């Protein structure tokens, strides 16, 4: 049971990663059709933060190393048990004995391996045929997920096998035409078109007893996983979910679509060159791909009929004949190309391939569906007749050769030729056209399932069910805090966490009324009572609102914690909720403090005591300190921020006192999270990491970039049609988008100057004026469009938008950066002045209106018009340079959220840290 041979440093690195991660032990049934889908699933789990120990026999380790496939990622470590089962090379000679060995000899060495692992696994993922893995997990208190590598329909037949009257399962009864045509749905729910005859190969198999033995252990597992995707077997999956007490997930198609060899642009390896060159020379959809497994169960006479039928069909074909390719090539002559092996998924994706003659192995069917290729089915044994029924009668994407079976159990060459011609008819045949249409529909569904798997939406519910990583998130009760917290929770859920999101009852109603997709199933919304003033009137007494948040929310939150199951692994709390840190520390629950403003603003408040006299709000700033002094002399990492940006904030005495109280609790948290991304504020983040004793992660931009409404190809809802239609009618980068928050701090006279300045500037504008849109529209006449609400991130991504007049709220700033849109800043209060300084002087992606502030604290229309023209000038050097810098920041933000990017790494590191702490 030695480690997988290789660099010892790599093994050490793997062990270190396991210590900080969700460690899963995967053990497949020892067969190619089981190992391959298990490995594909493990690739996906590894891509979403899991560390996998993949257990095979020593013989299979050598076979995997010799396989012409992409090696597993670093997060998947191969470990072995001894060769306690017959060799793979000869198992077909006595398959029942091979199966007996798998069922009786592999369990003990597997358990010994579990004892030798450096870190205990959070879960075991085992092939559903390995009942001893369930027993091992139950004895050790390790949750077990069973991976079913046959179709849900075939699994359901085995699971309900005892319901089928035994007298109907005798060889004589099943062979009888009338009995064989009886529908299985009367005994097995969800199988509408299946007949009793379809289970003949299962009911007469010598291995049935062992298969039924394994099915008996299914209810003792904690999760059931199918390598299918839901749309492929919805009725069956729904019926199993209603019967089984444990969660059931479809996580497929578990095929190597994420591997680079599927990409047709990658050069062929040496053994690929001939057949791919041949395929390249054929016409589109003109080639029939033929592969029937090892053909070990196909008579030599049947092989001959297949070869002659293919020749007679006059269809070109590529035939994979394992171990028999020279003789088959001789029989076929120049009608086709016969090879001993090929890269099947890549072949199926080749444009010249228009059909697939298949034995209906489940993995082959999934690959054909993923490639959108109709099938000619030739099922041989076990579950293959059931799969054939799915292809032909359920999905209607193929034809069955077995329907032409003659009395001697041979399908003749004439019938084979006829069905090949029907399948491959490219001249408008109604049947072949309809099969291709249905195949494309299923391909689209499989591509969607693939996308969901890549985004973690398939693996995260399963990971959440297996994992103890339950996070309780509690945001500060305000839109600018709740929104980024929810965005972060969506990302955490996508990486396997289960999240309980806690808001007041009023805020739950507001969230449900918001025009946005609901949170995923791994995010549960829970409430505490309305112990704070209503959101609708909080601005009238912000000090009273703050007092309520700081003093009244803690107790009901703590009572809610007592009701939650499972117990939380951590609390993610807004930095302005100091009581959450106190609650976590009392209960021994680690707390991550999420700061929803810039890291620069955080750093200023963390270091205010370093600035002379600034913490005495009623005292004058010392003579030797002026508003224009740069804060960098006292606070590291802030080269362009000046004291003038913060003196007014400190003199908001009540708010500042509460903020300083909150900041005093941050060092008592176990982690600090920022909604920024590293490339946006590297100097500040580096300085904070060097000073704070707890880990600091940048996990942003925490904006809804993962939600579908960001995609501008998605149809608008009815209330969006007007402004998006209007945007569609404008020229590229010609529109200024205007949004200044609630305008509560903007005087009526300033509003009028903004409106008249925009009208005088000439660029068209889209203005979001909450609660005052009608009056502003009247002032602006036809110069722009004024609306009460819009989908801001989607608007910023519209090609007609070339600038953003913003109050510099941090979320709005991040959305503009993510969209690559230059800004005209109009900061109003709190952190917005510092954000404006970052936009204009640090990142150089904007201009500041506040530089033109007059004596009466109003910016005039002429100055506004001038600055709008400078920002929107499509030919000016200044605006060109701002757009260039904005594009650079946009690319940095996109890179940050990609796999391996700074923010993606931050999220994974945060979760791994929790796993390590829990272990």
C-alpha cells in the first residue's frame, strides 16, 4: 500500500493540502467503465476545493499510468491496495469468481489504508457495487456517498427487483412473447416504455445475486449519486428521491468533457494521426462510428454479419475492434477504417461523424449524447438492453438492431445495412432528421449540465450534505451590506458550503420582493424579529438605528444559533456587527469579519489613533497637520489619500463612535474578509496582512457577476424592456449612466444643477433617480432617460454605456470596475470620499466633480457639463487613457475570480482553513 510513486515533495504538499481541505476518499469498482466516471467526478470535486485520495489496486495503478489520458490534478492523489483480485487481463474468463473476490477481498485492505491516511477523510465516495465501503464508513462514522455508474433506470430495476413476480423472471417466462412485452412500470415506477423482456439479461445473469446484495446496502449510505443528469431520467430520479431516505443527486455526465483531449484544436498524439486524418477527409455527418466494447460476447458469425452489413450500407465507418482490428479491416476492405483504440469522445465530436453503432454501455451513451450523435443500438448484456430502450423509445434518438434479431440470435447483414442507411440518411429523411433534432436537444441539456458542474452547482449540494462546513452569515441590515454578503454566500455555496443567511423579518420580505434570482438551495434564509427601526425610515435617525443594530440584534441571533442544525462551523458577520464576534468567541465558533467597503477605508479606521488629534472630534486639527497632508505618513499603503477625506467623517461623532467600537472587535475575529480583490488594493492588503494576527483574504468583487441577469443575451423582464430597448438604440460608449444612491444627502438645488449640467453636456444619459424620477425626467426633457430602478451591473455591461456618474458607494465602484467603465465621482458621505480618491488618483479611471465644489457647497451646471464632456470624449487623450486603465482593471477583476485567481484562491483558502480547524 505504498504511496503513488513520484516526487516525495509532491506527496508532502498533498498531505499539507489535505490538512486544510475537505478530504474525500474515492474507491471505484475495479473496471474501466467504473473507474473512468469516478475519476471524472473526482476531477470536478478537486476543481471545487476538495482533496481526493483515489484508491485502486496496484495493477490498476499501472494501467492508469499507461492509459493515454490526462493525469489527475494535483488535488487527486492515487493510493493502492494489494492485488487481492484476479488480474484484469483474464477476469472475463471467470467473471463470477472475479466478482466474488471484489466483494470479499477488497474491504479489509481498504480499511487498513484508511487507518494509514495522514488525515481522516470527511467522506467516502464508493462505487454502488462496493457494499463493504458502506459498512466501513458506518463503523467509523464517515459519511458514504454511493456513485451509481449505470443508468438511473437500470439502478431502479435492481432496486425494485423483488417487486417483479418471480414466476415472470424465469428464462422460459421472459422468453415468452406475451410475458416479455409486459410493461415494467406496474412494478418499477418511472419506466414508462420498458418491457419485462428488457430485464432478461439481468434476470438470467450469474452475477445478479451479488448486484442485489449491493443494492441492499444502498439505504445505509448517506448520499446516492448518479452519473446521469436530471433531464435524462427525470421521472426515475424523482421516483427514487421520493422513496430513498437519503439525498439523491445527478452529478453527470461523468465523462471526460473537462479533459483537454476533447478539444479538437489540440494536436493529435502519434497513434491518433491516421484515424483523425481519415476523419478530416470525410464529408460532414457522413461517417458511422462503431464500437461495441470488447465484443467478447459477440459471436464470430455476428461479427461477420456486422462487417458485411456495414459494407453493404455504402456508408463510411470508423470501427474500434479491440484485439481484432486487422481481421476486421481485411473483411471490411476500403469501406471503412478499423482501429484497435480511439479517443472516443473526441471522435464523436468530429464533424464528419453522424451516427454511432454502440453496445449501449452507459458511459458510451453519455458521450454520444454530449456530442449530439444519434445511435444504432446493439445491446449485449446486463444493463445494455435497458439503455437501448432509453435511446430508442424514451429519448427517440436511435434505432435498435436487436429488433431484427433472427431465430438463431443473429442480426443479418441486410437488416444491418438497412438500419445504417435509415440512421445516416442525410437527404431529408423524416426519421433521421427528427432523431438528429432530438439528439441536439439532449446535447444542449447535457452542455447545460456540464456548465452547472463546472460552476459547482452539481457538486456543491452533495458536498454540503457530506461536509460539516455549515456557515452562518449575518449581514448589517442595509442594502449595501446585504447584497455583497449574499454574493459571497453564493460563492461559498458553489464551493461546497451550506449557508444559513440571517436577516430580520422585514428584510426577508424585501429580499423576496427583489427582482433577482432566489439563492441556491445550499443557502437557507432564516430570520430574527424586527428589533430595529424599519428600513423605510432609518435615515431620519441614523444614530438611533445604529444604536438598535449594536444593542438589540445580538440576543435574538444567539437564540437562533441554538436552533440550527447542523451546528455551525463558522460565523461570517459584517464588520459593523461587533456582537457577532462576542457571540462566536463565547461559543468557540470561529468568526470571519466581512468588510463591505474598501480595504483602504478599513485601514484608515484601524489606524486612526496614529493621526495626531484626529480622534478628538471637537478639537482643532493641530497646526502642523493640514487637511491636505497625506495619510501615508501615519497609515501604510495609502499614497494618495489625504486627511481632508476623513476629517468630516470623524466629526460625525455618533456614527464614528459606533464604527470605532466595531473596529475594536475586529482583532478578536479569526479571519478578515474583504469584498475587494487583491489587484485593486495590493499595497493596503499587504500592509494589513503584515499587521493583523489572523488570516486576511480578498474574496471580491462581491457583486452579482455570477447571476444570469448579468448576461445581456437574456431577455429582459417587462419592466426592463423600455430602458434596454433605449440603450440598444444608442451608439457604442455614447451613454453616461447616472446613479447617486438614494439622493438623501443631495440638496434640491444640487439635483437641479446636475440635471441641467447633464442636459448641457450633450451626451445621452440613463439616470436612476429613486423616488424622484418623474420630476427629473421633466427637467431633462429628451436629453436622457430617467428610471426609478435598473439592473445596474447589466446596464454597465451594455456596449452603449461609456461612463458612470456615481456617488462612489463601494459596491457601485466594484461593479464599474468589473464592467470596465470610467467614472465621474460625486461622493456624498462616509467612505465615498476615500473611494473617489482611489478612482481618480490611485487607479486613474475617473474624474472628480467635488473638485469643482463652490462656496455654497453646490457644483454648478457648467462645471458638471465640462467634466461630463471630458469623461465621455471618445477622441480625447485623457478619456482614452482612462478607458485603457479601466479595461486593465476589468481584466484583473476577471482574472481574480477565475480558478487560480486571487479571489477564488482566497475563498478556497478560507474554507480550507475552516476544515483544518474542524479536523
